[in-house]
C-alpha cells in the first residue's frame, strides 16, 4: 500500500518514511499543502499522513481538497499529525475530512497501530466497493435478461409493451407521429414441420438479426412478439417513413435466402408486414397503444391477403375506417 506523507519538516518526514518502509509501505513525500494535493491526485495513495501546520495552505484545507478529489465510492484514510492537541483543533481537523488525529512527537507503536487499523478499513472499503460494482453489473445483466428474448436476442414482449407505452406518451407530448410494425414469418409452421424445430429456431434467430440490422436509428425497437411474430416501434415516423423502413426490413429477410421449399409463395423464407401510423392523442378513434396495435394487425392481415411477402403500412385513420368483413389476423 502507498502512504502519502505531507510534512514540511525534513527530519520528521525522513523518520516517517523509514518507519513506513520498515512496515512494508511505499512512502510518497510532499513538502507543502499544494504538493500534497497534487501528489494525491497523481498517486492515489491508500493512506495519507498529514501535518496540520504547513506552509501555504494548511493541512485542514488539504484534507478538504483531497475529499473533493475522491471519486464516487472512494475513501482514503487521512491521519493528521500535529503538535496542537486541544479539542478545537481536533474537531476542526475531523470536520474537514480527517479520520484520526495523532499529536507530535509521534509514538511509533501508536502510529503502527493506527496505520494497520486504517489499512484494514481501507481494504474493507475497497472490497465493499468491488462487491457493490459486481452487484450493480449483475443487476444490469438481470434487467437485460428480463427484457431480452432468450432465443433471438432481441427485445421480448415485456420490453415491447413497455416501450410502446413509453413512446406513445412521449410522442403525444411532442405531437409527433408513431408507427407500429407487425411481422409474421410466412408459412413458418410448414418450415418447422419439414425442417424440424432446431432448424426453425436457427431460422428465427437469423430473421431477427436481419430485421434488427435493418433498423438504423437507436430509438427504434425490434421485439419478438410471440412465436414467429415480431414487432417494431418507430417513434417520430409517419406512414410514409414506415413504408420505407418496412420494405427495407422485408428485403433484409429476403436477402438471407433461407431455403423454404414448402412455401407456396417462393423457395425461401419471407415475412409479411403490417403497419399503422398515428398521432397519439390526436388521431380520432386511436386513443391507446392497444388500438394502434389492433390496427397494425389489420394491416398485417391485408398484407397476407394480398399474397404475403410484402409490407402494408397505412395511416391509422384509414385502417380505422375500413369495413372489411374478415377477422384481422386470421
């Protein structure tokens, strides 16, 4: 461990250094307060031995500046060394950020005991800080796992629901459009039946990666909606922008060229996409994310009915007013 000695008397400093080295510490010496603060920033010592009476800024001000330089969660024991031993001096020193107070002349036995005690406390503090960091990281990873689909690695249904509600409120506040896309892998049951579920899982992973890779803005979200269905939330995107994004995503899946001989519409895996765009809080009849989701499902039905492997993205008002006699999502 490194010990910073801030002491302007050369003989006292030399005695302290010899004692520290005999105990197995690395000693760093500063001759005044300014040097002491600079040495602390440069060396990041484990313990500070600090004379109170120093040329320039005194030890109490040095202690204040040291505390100001400490990082979050960091603590460096500061032991004052002083010829003054009245209660007012001790109180002033400890209030400024010191942890202990030794009066000169310094007893080697007492100093050794104080250093060992502070060493144990500093090590315990570092261990606690490391444990806290590990727990924070574990909690972060756990939160990610809670919101990530285990198979495909994209967001899961829970994350999708949360983001859709969040972006609905945000876009309503900003009076910006919100587009929602729903994806269905065409004739995926036939693929699973003919190729097996392991091949089906691998295909879903590749489709998810292609769809996610086609999203170009950090604020957009792709999620696995369920089974072979995916969904994308596109904040601040209207229906025209949604069409462009949807077609790019459809083309990304087609470019994979995953063989699907049992598909009636081609020899490779494809996706059908339905999308609805609205101004949250402004579009008549579209008063919640659930309504927008239902309208996107209607658009998906239209894409399937038109032959699949295509994208249908429309304003929510258009979808709201349609009078098809079929059940959306059939």
